[in-house]
C-alpha cells in the first residue's frame, strides 16, 4: 500500500503569524519537523500548504528538502489532503502538522505497524504530549470525507468526519508510554511555545531524541514548562467546534429584525443607539419607518381625529438615512425601512437592504409595484388580512418582478393577545405558496406584537419561522412603548440567545456518538464476555 507523510502547514496562523519560519538553532521550524518526521518508513513525503503567497516560502523549503508539495485552500485543509491523495495515488496517509516540531519518527513507524496489523481505517495515540500527534488514515476515507464533510471542524482538522462516524469507519486509539501526558502542551502555537521548544532542542544539542527522552526531561525538570503550562492542548480544535455550532445555527436561525417604529424621537443619536442595541442583542437587521403624516391619512381622518396630526413628531427625517445606513454597515447589521408614500421607495433605495411593507399598506398595489421594481427583497406583513388578500399581494409583487419575498404572519393588535396569535397560519401560508419556491426566494415569518417569549419560541420551533420582527424600545421612553407591544433589549436578548441555544441542540439528526462520548466508546463492555473494555481495545493496551 503506497504510503506518505502528508504534513499540513501555513504561515497565516492568527496566534503566531509565520511561526513555521521561526529559527531554532539555525533551522526553521518547518525544517525541524520535516527532518524529524522524514526518517519514517514511508514511500513519499508531502507538504500540504495553501496557495496564499505567504506560503510560497514553505513550498520552497519543502522542495529544497526533497519533499513534494501540494497547494490548495487556506482554510479547507481537508481538501488539501484529498488533493495529495489524488495527485500521488496514495493508499495510506500519515497525517502530521507542521507545528509538531519535536515529532518522533519512531512513533510514525509504530502507528503504521499497528495500522497494518489491525486493518482499521484510522489509528492514533492516546495520552501523549500535545506536539507529538500522529494519525494514520486510509486514503479512501479522506476522499469520502472530502466529498461529504461540511462542518468547519471537519474541513479544517481533516479527520473529525471520520472518527465521529464509528458506524462507518473503524477508528482505534492506543496508548503510547505508561503515563497519560496529554495535559502537556508542546506544539508551536504561540511565541511562548517557541521559547519552550527552543529550550528542549538546545538541551539535546540537535542530537536525535525520542518521545520518551522528552517525557523524562519535562518530568524531571518541570520548570521547563512554566511558560506554556497555562495553554490548553488542542485549543484550535475547540475553537472549531464553536464555529460548528455557529455554522449549524446560522443555517436554521431566523433573521431577527428590531422594529424601531416611532420610538426614535427624531433624534439621530438615538437612532444610532437603536442600531447599536439591535446589533448587541443578536439581531440581523434593524427597521425604521419613513412616512409623512400628511400623506399617511386622508383629510377625513384628521377631521375625525385631529390628534393624528401629533404624529408629525414621529416622522423620520430623510436626512438621517445616510448616517443610519452607514452605522448599520459598521455594526454588520442590515438596514430596512417601511415606505409609506411612493417617493419614499426612491428615497430609501440607496440605503436599504430590503423593503418592508406594513400590514395597513399591503393592499396598495402601486406601493408594492414600486418596491418590487427596485429588485430588492420585499418583506410584507399580513395583519388583518384574509388568505385571498395575501395571495393577491403576493401575485402583485411577483408580476412586478420581485424574486425575494418574505410573508410575515401578523396580528395587528397592540399588544396582540396570545390566544389570537394563530401561529398555525405560518404553515398555511408556507403551504399555499410552496409551488412558487422554485421560482423565487420565499420565506415565512412572524411579526410579533405579543411581547411573549413563548409565542416566539413556538413560531420558530414548531412553525419554522424564517424571520422574526419585533418592536423595540431602548429604555421604555419611546413614543409607542406605553401601548404595550414593544420589547426592551434585555428580555429580547435572552429570547434570541435561547432560540439559538435550542437550535444548536438540534444537531444534524444523524444518530452517532457525540465527540464528548468518543473516549468512552472503546471502554464499553465487549459483547462476547460482558467485560470492559472491548477486546480490540484490550489488545492495544
């Protein structure tokens, strides 16, 4: 079986940039790793680095040392390994990382021996010092992982897709040495690591030394580890697991939109504070309203209720739009606004990421058409509407060219009584327009006036709301807060956080052991005699 060491390395480490070029006794870090690992009994030695120009120096050093080189994605390390397998027709891959400067080729030989003996798909060591990691993998498994893996941890760290699926792949980890030293960190991740590794290399004066030699040294002189004892081994993988959670949740989390409505007091600084508050509690968008009171109500309405004129104090000045939009960009949050007169569509066009149509205006075809003609996404609230009216507004948008439509179920009560929320209408609307989903981007969501966490949780978890809009005030002094339909930032922060935690707990639905369970799998009772651990594990002890 054609075997090769495939060593991953790059210069763009965030924790210690260009660490692979750190000089140890006249040789760069990558030269030490290549020299110490390269003595192993393999057919090929390959550096898998990125196409980033910063990694040109690593490729040159490897070629000069007689190693082959493959180059690929900076962040997708798995794809680099798959490229090495394909380019060099590999059957067995010995995976090591460039930051394992002290690596011991004897451990590589031992891992290969065990790999061939057991016939497994993936084999490695347990209980070893961080910085001596070796993994032997069947090349075919790497190609399968490259085809199917999607999580950040699976792409960056190469083999998690394999060892997380014991129902498909046979993975074994066996102890090396008689002590568990896995809490000791000696890989090159930080500048402090370089100082400690340098001390160890100097102690052995460049002579060949074994894993056991290093274990004895740090055991007898523990002060050598003083600068790195605070560093947690495998920190990079733990960071990737957090990215996995964010990745999975981002695919399912609804877009939370904070509706400022008329709570801004016509004060630009207060408007910007709303943007900050919305971003800080986890919203993906903030929404304002652009109306002119004289173009909002008919003369008869003013005669009936002269106090409507007081709402002129709620108008958002058009001159605020550039500053609000710019601040949204700085806070990495979308800016939206509801136009209440036709010219408002044009005035908003340079600034908004999407238009929002209010429930009261959903039957005004001319407004829908003007928004649709811009080519921007349109979100439309459907409060007070019957289904035929929703269908009509949808068709108007569609015929006018809108190809990104979100329908918000809404109860225009301020506040909306919980028993009247009728969240099942989200399912009704989604099913009614399911046939259109191939033509356009179609989403369904909930515009909340209930100010009830349970309603929002139900909208997301039971009815799959793609978007949640809610009214927000900063401190309870906004013009609309007294009506009782506005959230404050603190309570809504908790709701958004709980929604995301709940979604992260869903996982991907595949029944398999969780990473936290993996160490105990090998120690389950063997079916043949009921004794722990499994016989296969006993043989490796």
